[in-house]
C-alpha cells in the first residue's frame, strides 16, 4: 500500500539591488535574510526568537540512487559559510549560491504545501521591507519568484516527495519521466523567448516553461549543470532503510496557487500509483530531453511526441492517459496517501478541469495556469500597442509578473484563483504544520531556541548546559506531529525537561 506522500517545495528566488552601481547577489541575499532574522531576534510580532543555524552533519548530496556516482556527475556544493537558518514554522531560509532560498517545512498534502509556499513568499516580502534599514538611501532589494535571469542563467524550484524504498529507482525513471515532461502544459510559468544557445528568437517568441531550456540529460545527479529530468540524489532525510526522497528539479516556480497545487498533487498521485503497481506498462518517450523542449515550445498543444514503441501522442493525450488511470486507481484503492479525502478529490477534479480547459482553449484556464495568464496579458498588450515579441517591454513585463512586491507584481493582478486564505498563510509564516515532524522542529524553536545549537530536517541538537549535547533524531517524517508530541511540548518548561519526557 502506498505510503503517505509527505512532500515539500523549495524555491530559489531571483534577486537584484535597484539603485546600486554594482550588485553582488550573494551579499544582497545575505543582507535580505539577515535583515529578516534580525527582526525575529528583536521580537517581531511580540515573540522574540534566537537565531538557530543549520546542522550540516547529515548533508550528503553526493549519494547517487544508481548505486554509484558516475565520473561526470557532480553533486551540489554544500556552502556551510553562508547564512543558513531554521524558522519557527519548520522551514529553512538560507543563501544558496547566489540566491535567497526558502525551503518549506514538510507537509502532509499538496494544499498544505501551497500554504507554506505562499508563506515563503510573505517572508520574502517582509525580508525586503526589513532590508531597507540596512541599505544606503536610494537602494532597494527586489525579489522575483521566477526561474531565469534572461541571460542564460537559471535557478530552481525543487519538489520533494517521500517514496517507499522498496520501489526500484528504475521504475521511477520509467514512469516519472513522461509525467514530468508532459505536466509542463499546466505547470509552466511561461517565458518570452528562449535561452537555449543558438536558438532562433523568431521561432520561439514565447514558450510554456521557464526551465525547459536548461535541461540536457534524462537522468543524473546534477542540479545546476547538465540538468536531468530525473534527479538521482539519494538523500532521504529520513530512515534510509525505509524511504527515499524523490528530488524533482524539472518544474517552474509558480505564481498560480492552482498550478503549484496540481504540480505537487498530480506528481504525488503518480508516485502513489507506482508504489501500488497501478500504473500498468510504462509509456516511454523516445527522446525525453528533446520532448521536454518540444512541449515547452508548442503553444498549440497539438504537436505529437515520438514514443519508444514508434507511435506518437501529444502531451495532452499522455496526461489524459495518466489521469484516467488515476481515476480508476482512486475508485479501486482510494487516495489516502494524498492526505485528507478532500485534497485527493481536489487533485483529480482540478487535473481533469485544467486538461479539458487546455484542450478546448488555453485562454479558458488563464485564471489557473501561469503561462496562459501571461499569454493573454502579453497578447492584449501587443495588440494595444502594435508591437512584436521582440519588443523589450514584453521581457520587462515577463519579469514584473514574478515581482513579489505587492504593488508591483503583475502575477497578483491578472485574476489568478486563490486556494488558500490569507489568514492561514499569515499563521504559517511563524507556525509549523501540525501533521508532520515539522511541528516538533518548529515548536521547539519557538519555545526553546536559546537551548538549540542547530537543527536540520531529521534532527535537533540541544545544549542544556550538560557536558554533552543532546541530538534528538527525527527519522520518521510522519511522527513528531502535534498529536504525537504536542502534549509533551506543552508540559515541558525547559529543554532538559522535554528531553527527559521524550526519553520516557
């Protein structure tokens, strides 16, 4: 039976300093995050929290799911010298290379993940406000939730899914590739032009995704060079005998809550079906990497993709095939792995609705799909001003769509549907989800931050004044919930007392 699909999303944001003669993105990212952490240390919202850093002891990004790291596979560099903090909502907020990154806490369903993704946006907005106190007059840090700087550089929005270790990784590759390639039709954030070297801008004036240009391999360990459709990092951040973490790097950062929800929900459902052996024979793409580029550039959604059995099918046809299998699976087995019943139902209903809308006319889903919303906006602007796709104003609008500043973001003004309430998002800025181990992490930081040396996804290190530090492991992502440890946390008045209670 499929295990619960605990999942999360991590976003690297674009950043620049307006008004500065020169801008160092690493320094700007550090200023941004440090400014926010300083507000927490000074008691923002009436609650003072000591800064707690990240524990790198369990970081192992070089372990390859294929059993051995290939000579040409390079794991991401672990940058221990840059600002890296854990927040009371269970999230990680840090500088990743040249970008601020917000990694959401583990969540038990896709809708909860949307809440914390939106909370991450709010934290970035608050960080921009806080950073003004640390900048010279006339300078401003601006953050964008996008995936490309327009100059050939890309940064990621990565997804993580808890998967049963018993599933052979080769099966994930076989079944996962077709979904990740074809789901672009509803997960794409849209982009003016192409950044593929040697591409003809006249042939690619606008495309469905921001990330497709940057993928070169079918399977691999890298995340910044030679990016693969299926990433092989085998770093479960959990009991490695029972679980693996599928690290998905082949998605866009979405302004649309619906797109984020379906991106996570449909992929979690495909993985649950795989665990229950309910997907049937795999449908393979003959050339996955060219297919990924082809799907992104096919605004008609009608171009057939070559399959490995020498037949063809469009991305929409392949998605409808997955959806129909998912509907049969739901009827026969249920969707308990996706969380509360209403979440699983919403995934299926939203999946069918958006595919049928795309099939009829992408403009019908412009309130749910980012690239369709952008295309509607840009076509209207082009018609009004009589300009072509090469006009630089369109690239400026493309960037402004992802601007997180409330008064500047086009993405917040095009009528995208909202799935989560603003008050829920506001609460998620400082409070963790109740139903994963993130609750224990976040609640401990809120109550005992002065006694915590460091934390990471699967452990917390306490200093209670004794000769030795206390490391509390959290290898089960579904434990450490409010139901599991909430009473203990309420009873404990000190960190040492909490450790004693846990030991009993």
